[in-house]
């Protein structure tokens, strides 16, 4: 059996735990034979073992089962209870029956050796677990690095979103924005045309994660560059589609963007809007609660030369509009039931503050779990004397 290279990648620290000093000396001799690059730690009982682990953070534990005070099973359970520390454990026992092996597995043991310990078997099992530990530690480090990158991406994406809600004396606006994995493709923007006109853009980049979030940065830039078309929703979406289509082609991306853009003209008491494959907003007014009529045009970026039609809706005092991404109807309650559109419609019809309820209960034990990004914008026409925002 070729054992060259065992323990040679770094100075591994191995803790030997046994109440019998002769057993410790024998295993130490096996591990140090041929001048192998390994540092030996020792403990004579379970309590001492836990203290050595806390102080030295070994790479592997060779743990005797039968010890006075605290047996090997309990020591193993306490080691494995440390969620932030990957420490493999080999249990060494003279008990070879199935019942005790299962007990060891239940305690979290990674492998077993039986007494008398065979040198070759000892080295092979130690080497295998140290390799697994190295790979696991590498994955854990990469995960931590990814979390840092995701946090940076989240902060960047937050910078792309409106930092404040614009104030209009006849318009009350509320926003709920949450991502399922830290960053996502949901995006919105407020475009102030003049003292009585506000453009509201809401979009959803296909997919999740960093790539979708970074596309929202491109979208933010294109929206700013298209300011001359802000007052004309159909023309504005046509412009965005052309630009996004060209961008996706240049980077060979298969993403697309659903979008809804509306202009709230408080002087003319109307909403003018256009839709690019996005869920139609819910409107609440004198004629009840319903989805705004929308022509079914393609999402942005799928096809070249798409023209988007405009629609118009009367917007009087007391009327409300709920704009949202498709994550709204992917919310699940504690019974695993999805939020139904009829339920939402009924809540709005009864003038219940369902918006506030969602904001308070998403990802809470009593409310809805968030499996997809979600963005909801509520706009209510108010009396001129009231102030919005």
C-alpha cells in the first residue's frame, strides 16, 4: 500500500483522545512514523478534549468511545453541535457491533476504527477525512466570499433604486421591495415630469441573482437616457425595447425584462400606460376592483422593432393602483397555500390595508414566505390638501 503524500499538504493538527496513555502513544507513533508532517494534540478525557479543541482548532479527532465521565458519543455530539467549525471525527472502539456503530453515527461520527488499530487503515482513513475537510473548508470559504460579493451587489442594486418617494400633494405612494436571495431582478423607478405628472416604471428581469441584478443597472441607465420619451409610455417602452434588445445581443444574453410604465397626470385626472409582458396592475375605483386593460405585447429585449400601445384610465380622488411583480402571487402562507388573486381583490375591495399586512408578515412565522423577489407599489389619489410620499 502506497502511503506517500499522506499528511504532506500542510502541518495537520490531529487530536488523540483516550484515557489510556499507551493507546495514545501507539497511535502517535503510527502517525509520526516516516517523519510525517503532523502535529499531535492529546487529551485524556472528554472534558479535556473539548478544551483542547477550543484552544487549538485541530483538523481531525481520533476519539476513544469508552472513557470515564464523558464518553466518546457525548464528546462527538458536542463537537458536531458547532455549526461554524468543520471538524471530522474518527471513533475508535473495541465494540464492533452494529448497535454501537449506529449510536456513533447518530452522534455525528465520520468514520470508525476498531482496536487493535491497524497502522495502514489508520493512515488511510485519516488521509481520506483530511482531504474531505480541505474540500469542505474550501467550499465554505468560497461560500463566504460569495456572500460578501452578494452583499456588495445588494448594496449596489439598492443604489439603483429610488432613494426617496417623490412628493405630490394629490398622490400617496407606498413601496414594498424585497429580494429572495439578497439581490434580484425586480426594479422600479419614479420619473418626475412636472408638478402634476409622475411616471412610474416597474420591471422584472428574468432569472435571479447577480446577473439579473446587474441588468437592472443597465436598465437604470437606459431609463435616464430616454427622458425625452417619459411623457409617452408607448414610445418610451418602444425605445427601451430597442436598446435592451441591442444590449442583450451584444453580450449574448438570454434574459428579458417584463415592464409596465404609467404616467399619472393629476391635472387631466388620467393614467396613461403601456405594458411589456408584465402583470397588469390592480385598479380600485368607482366601478370596483379590476385589472387594468393592457395589450399583450412582448417583454423587453426579446424581439427587435416592437411597438407598444398606450391605454388610458380615469384616475379620480380615492382611486388606487397596485403595481407589482409576479412574485406577489408566489407568496405562500404557513399552510403552503399561494396567495390567490381573488383574496387580494377582496381585501382591496373591503378597504383592508393589505399592503401593510404584507409588509409586516412576509418572511415571518405568521405570514407569507418569500420564494421569489417581490415589488409592490401602491398609488392612491388623495384630496389636494393632503400631502403624499
